[in-house]
């Protein structure tokens, strides 16, 4: 007994730190889902054109029945959420309301007396917390303001409020940022710190960081970075109306309202219905499957909740038009749901396990070495100015070295036929250009790198920032003295950059 206690004490730090595997595991058949339906959904997601799937989790009756993390992505890697961050901001507001720190009807201007302009319009004076939650501030969205301002609160409050607050849905991430600023004002700590105490702690979410504005306010509408299993926990929390293992972390009434259609929002109504026009709650989108809703972020970040089926599906990846990902849930998975456990499907279960275990993103095809290119090994390839901020490249065997215009340097091991993981000195490439972007994130991002010589004079290198979202493909043509670089963001165009050997 004493020996068992000593082992438990030794393992306690590891148990407290662990997040992957927190939720109970089961099989699709045991939870009333056709295993073939899960396979069909996974296959369909992985086959989507111009799409990188990074993480998928299927949860029914509170248990993870299937998950896939295609190599080089891993279950333990965090992932940036873009606008799926907004749902966590809404929950922070709900908790603050439960603690009587604010009300839905509170006027936004009352929280920021030090940020007021000389004259406040009647519409601005009337704007409430509820209006911000529903994306109905009355302020015309300005997606460039954050790129030029050092005081986002003051500059946003100075904007004209052309429409009556509460009347018109206008999707604007700055509305969510203002909610984060309000939470920070009433709690005296950042929203992330507040959630860590009130939500993340009880839910055993130990890995989370959140981008901040130039003056230290969590961005709210984007910039949260967590694991896929954390998003599964979010879905279960919403499914259970704010209750987590018997503890009411957010009031059921608030969560019910947040996940309801409170305002018409999104794309114009079409027939048939789409996931983009079902309406909006408090930072939560309605979906077209009856009664379903979702946290939703750019580039395909989804946590879909279907209460009638006691189902949560998490998809994280990189794709511009996510309706195709959601369609894989509706068309492939949902027809396989039953109201009772199914007979064990051993062969299909083994096939599903193999599919998930062996899934990987595409590797470059070619040879591991090139005798013809040996003369260039170790030379600096001095690049002309480019949008990626790279100044030079050097290749030494299976090592990739990069020099940036800001003076920083990277030295990464490259895998052939697999991936090598490297701790970065700098930050990954990012599609958002706000001032002080990446402020608030823990340093030490991870780059997974692989390569192949596609011809004797052409080297292709693929990079994925596995605890972020983006990646990069680098093709070096030593015959033409040029490097072609393209990031993995949808619609990104390759840039071909001449270089000189030094």
C-alpha cells in the first residue's frame, strides 16, 4: 500500500498536467453509431480538395468514440481557433453575469469613462453588453482598425454608430474584443486569467494561451490557442447547459440563450438552408441540422453540438470554405446514429483504428539526396526582399537554416519520408496583421519539417507549425537560382524569389 502511494505521488504532477485522454473513450458501436459512418466521415474529410485536416474528434454520450490527428499533427498539440475563440469569451461574460459583476443590459460606455470622446452619440450611449454578444452594435465593421491602432477600446468607441444597437447583425470581431475589455474591467484580471480560475481549472484545461491587444487585453474575437480535446470539452459543456461533472460553471439559462437563435445573422436566406444563414446567439452560430449549433472559426475551426443526438464533433484544420466540412458531418455521420448500442463491429473498428493511426498529410515525393546539388550544400542563398521576411536560406544535408530580415535565425532538422519536430526561435506565419500580433502567446512554437529532392537540382521542403495552424512549402531550384515559397493559407499565391549564392 505504501509503495502504491509513493508511485501515485510520483505520478501526480504528470496526472495534473495531462490533458490528452481526459475524456473517457469508447467505440462508435457501443455508443450507437455505425462504425462505417465514422469511417465515411473521416475519409470524406481527408479527401476534401485544398484542405488540411489537423484534428477531428467525435464524442457521443460524453465519450470520445473516434479521433484523428493526421501526422505531423498530434493530439497534444495546441491549435489556434480564430473566431471559435468567441464562444469562450461569451462564457466569460456569462460567468461574470452569474457573479453579479455585470448585466446584459449594462451600457457599454459606462465601463470606459476614461475612454470617452467629448461627445457620445445617442446610439453609442444606448449600446449594451447584449448588443455586443449578438454582433448588433450598430458600428460598421472595420477590419483594418486593429492594424493601425494602439488603443483599440478608445478608437472603437470613437466610431460612428450608424444603426440602432440591437437591430442589425453585423459580424465584427471587435465586438467580441470589447466584451473581453469589459470582463477585464469588472474582474481586474485578463479574460484568460478569469477563465482559468472559473472555467478551465474545474474542467482540467491546463494548456491555453490567448493573444492580446497592444495594451494587454485578450483579443476575445480570435487568438485563443488550445488542444482539440479542450474543444470537445467546450462542446460537452454547452451540451450540458453549463454543467461540468455536476458543477454548474455557467448558468443554464445563459448557456441556453447563448446557443439559441437570437438574431438573424450570416449569409442571406437561401433554399435549401445552409449552415451560414441559421442565425446567431451569444457568440454561437446556429447550424442547419435541427437544434444544432457550433463554435465557428475561420479556416475551418468547428465544434458542432447536436443536443438531440447527445453528440459533439470537433474539426480543426485549414480550409477556406468550411461548409464542405460540415456537410461531411450531416451527410456521412448523422445517418449512422442510432438510439441504442450496436453489436460490436470488430473488423470495422480495426479498420477505423488503422485509418486514424496512419493518417498523415502529404509528403513531398523524391529522393533523400542529390549528388548534383552537393556543391551547393552549406552555401547561403541570399534572397531578394519577400513577403515572408526571409533573408537567406542554407541547406546542409538534412538541416534547413533560415535567416529572417529581423535578424533572427532558425535551424531545423528535416525528415525524409517522415517529419522532424523543431522548437522555433520566431513565430509562425500569420494571416492577421494587427499591431503587436502574437503578443501574449507562449514562445517556443513547433515546426514539423520534411523534404525530398524532386529532381537532381530541385529540393522541396514542407513545414507545418503543428501547435498553430499554418505551414509553408519551400521549393529551391538550384538550376534557376530561385526559391518559390507559399504558405498554406487558402488562396495564398506562391512567390518566386531569386537568390544569389554566397
